[in-house]
C-alpha cells in the first residue's frame, strides 16, 4: 500500500461517507442524478482536490528528494550580466525521473578529473571552453621553458574551484550558474518534487503523512461546507443537525495542518530523504570532531 493509498484509507475511516460525498460529489451540483460529468469516485476527488493540490505543494516546497544529476553533454548558454557573466542550462526531465527541480544546492565536479576548461574561462564556441594551462605528458610539451611559462600562467589564474553554490533556479528545470568552475564532469546537486504516490515516504512516517492529508481534507470540507445553504444539505437527503455538527468539528483543521507541516512534518520529511539526512549527519559529525 502506497502512502497515498494509506492516507485515503485513513480519511475514509475517520470522516463519514455522507460528509465526503456532500463535499466532493454533491448531488445538487449534478441535478440529483449521475451523468458522465459526475466525478468518478470520492477517492479520486480527495487525491486531486486535496492531496495533489495542497499537500503536494507543501511537500514539494521543502524538497521531496535530494539527487545528483550529471550535466555532461548538456548545452550551456552564456548570459551577459550587469556585473559579470553567467551561464544557463536546461535539465531534461529524463535526468530527473520525470520530476520537477524545486531547489538547487550546488554545482560541483564529479570524481573524475577536469581538464576541459572552465565556466568563465574564455569561451570560444561553447561557454567555459577556455585554454587549459595544465602541463601535459606529451614529449614535445615538457620543455623546461614551456614548464616555466605554464607555472607563471597558472600563478596568475584565479583559484580553480571544484564546486559553487552560486547556482539559481530561473525556470522549470533551468539553472543559472554565476561562477568560474571546470566544465568537465559537472554535476548538479538539487532537490526534486515527489512522485504521484509520494513513494519517498517510508515506514512510520507514512502515518504522519496520513495525518497531514486528513487535516488537509477536513480543512477543505470546512471551507467548502461551512457556509453551504441548509437547502443544499437537505436536498442531499441528509440530516441538517448532524451534518453541521460534523462540519464544526473541522473548524481548527487548517491551523492544525499549518502547525504540523511547518513543525513535525518538516523534520520527518528531511529524515525520509536518506541522502539529505545522511549528508546532514556527516556535516554534524564533522562539526563535532572539529570542536
């Protein structure tokens, strides 16, 4: 059972079907009869109107999953800036598993060495394709005078960077880099949106996700039905008093949702993403050892 299926099952077990039907498939809206325009099921309406519309927005805003994307073979374009130069790159969704990039963290050089030039290193036909002053092992290039010349040129260059955090998300899956960095074997570390089933949520965290979805559903119902006319309830064949009693129970659900999503859920989401959590633990360990 996926986290979404678990959450919907929990919602159906807590909120009466009559209340859910009144909120998501009201008979009066469809003239007391079923038609091809009538929503297929309560479950699908909960998913699209609550989980997909509200819960996903909050989950994705915090970054559902942290991944590293190789940028080899992608096209970079130079952009003139008022105070310097920058470069943009569009990452196709085939590299993100069909997901949308929500946050960018850094661009860095992978484990393999670099020798193909630098971002900001004197572009010729493609940005960053600058002149490498590294010594080569070619017999004709190891003359002592050439070695001295290379040493002077290397000394005058800016420090070579193997990563930069000066990277920004400027459009869907499009980044802009504002720094000088080797272009060979570049990788982007970023956070991406969740998949349709929120499969990154595991174990005991699924129950908290279900609680989040339940509160969001209750808040949706309260907003939609708290000012609905008595006639609409009666036309739906329901008891006016019991319906209003149930709706009043959800008055604080929106506030409770906001508290949960910004508090306990924010911590749980970071723990659910193992790469991000492990990196945090490594950084914390390094700080402890440093002190």
